[in-house]
């Protein structure tokens, strides 16, 4: 079993009992220690994994950090643990003091679910105020799993992780800043764009006038850029030679009255309402996400008065997701095992990428032909995420 499978099983396990953990000690023994054991460290070897590691701070003697991971007898990672559910934002000052008194290059602050990784990028031997990696086990991304692999005992390299830390930290802040500006452009951000296109005085009223225009322009730019890339990918895929269809038989064989009638695909009604540009962009986005998993011809859509449905094999009974996209909210409905819709609110259509593997498993559940096998026959982590995010089933 590889690391990703082990991690998924671990997340599934802690998701089942996390609500019953109320103390720091229970968090340590039930979640934190097993997590570092998963990373390959021998938590029972005091020469490798030391609880209550002494880190004397200034004139204070006997100060202890919860855990230290040693290499050649010296700490390389120090770990401060808090009870599950505790907010970690205000608990890094203690770890900051410990960091400067040890030879450790990395520090981890955790409540069992969230793990914040620190180092000293800004000034040697002084822990940065911001983590270079912030992981929530219940909302893991593929890129974060790859970074987590670097902390496995067999892969651990101080130089390698430190080099990557700078990119991770600042790239994360850049994305956070861009997200904030895309959602609510600041005065400085608006003026930056106005200086090349507006000749008048950039007064407060001018900035307020152009703020929504800039916001809409950025969203349209991203949508158009993604749409162009998706169309380019689809045109390349559709350029592949298609095998000629088999000749049709003269007449279908009669079906005995007692035999089950094969389910016919439900055709998309031609008189249905026209999909919006955003709905079509969502369709193209999902086709692009699934292009390596299924034949693109099998992914179709149907527009109704209530929602925009993405279908498998043009069959309304084999729906993959339903979208309700408006200016006020954007909702995605996914089918559970009984085809009951479960709702998820998203910020934009590109968050559909979070559900690619779940949708692929839905196609497999429908008996569809996949171009590549599922990573797991039953992807438990997605069931966990869905169960956590959709506590109430809502029908469309």
C-alpha cells in the first residue's frame, strides 16, 4: 500500500472519531503520534522521536516542547501539539521561543487535523511568523500530499525542503493576495490598472466607478482564457480518427414480455432553454477534467428551467452533477449511491476540479468504461469529504 492510500485510510479513521476527542492528550495519542508514525518515524524510539524535549528559553530552565524528531542525536523538527479543534493562529509564539534555542530547522504546530510547517526563511535561527505549508487533513490537495511526502523519514532532506519552502510560502501568499483582489480589488490595485488606460485624475469616485468594471473584466479574462484552453484541448482530442459505425440491423429482435426492457438513453430535449455562457464554460471545464478518464463523447449536458445537468451517455438517469449558477450563489449537486442529490456551494466553476475523482467513481458506478483504472476501487477519502460537507441531502 503506497503513502497516498495509507494517508486516505488514516483520514477516514480519524474522521470517524474526531468529534469524541476533547483533550490535548487524547489528540496526541489518537491522532498526532499515529500521523508521524505514518511518516515513517519510530515514535517508540527515544533516540529518534522524543516527547517532552527540553528546550531551555533564556533564563527559563526546563522549558519543554511536546516532541522533537532527532537525526544524529540533534533535533531537526520540533512539534508543538494542541487539542483538536483549537485555533492555531494564536499559539505559535511558544513555538517561536523554542525554535531559536534548538538546532531544529523546521517546526510544526498542530491540533491533529491541521499541521502548520515553519522554518527560518526571513532571518536565520528565528522562526518565520507565517508557515510555508499549512495542511488540513480533511481538505487535502494533491500538491500538498506531494509536499508532505518530503517529510517522510525516508525522503527527509533539510536542504531540499528548505529550498522548496521559500517557493511554497510566497506562492501561497501570492495566490491568497490574488484571490482577495479578484474578489474585492483594493484602491491601489484599481489605480495600477487605471494608470495605463485612464487619462483623468484618479479620484475616489473614479476608483469606485471602475472597481466593479475591473472585477468583472478579470473574471471574464479568466473565463475566456480557460475556455480557449479547453476548446483547444477538445479540438485536439476530437481530431483522433473515429472507427466507422457498424451497419444497422434491418429490424430489432422482438423482446419477450417477461424479459427486462433495456434502459434507453433519455435524449436531450431540443426545446430546452439555452444554456448560459457560464454553464457552457462549466461543461467544457468538466470535459477537460475527465478527458483522460472517459470518452469525451460520453459527457453531454441538458439545460432545464431549474438547473444545468452534466450527463453520462446522454442519459438523464446517469447524471454526473447538476449546476445552479447565478450571480448570488453557485451550487453543485452530486449524486450519492442512491442518486439523491447532495449539495455543495462553490466560489466558481473551476472548483469542479475538486470533485473529478468522485465524478469518475460515479461513472464507474453507472457501469461506464474508463480509459484508466480508478486509483482505488472505492475512494474512501472522497466519501469522507462528501459526508462531512453534505450533512443534509437536498433534492433538486
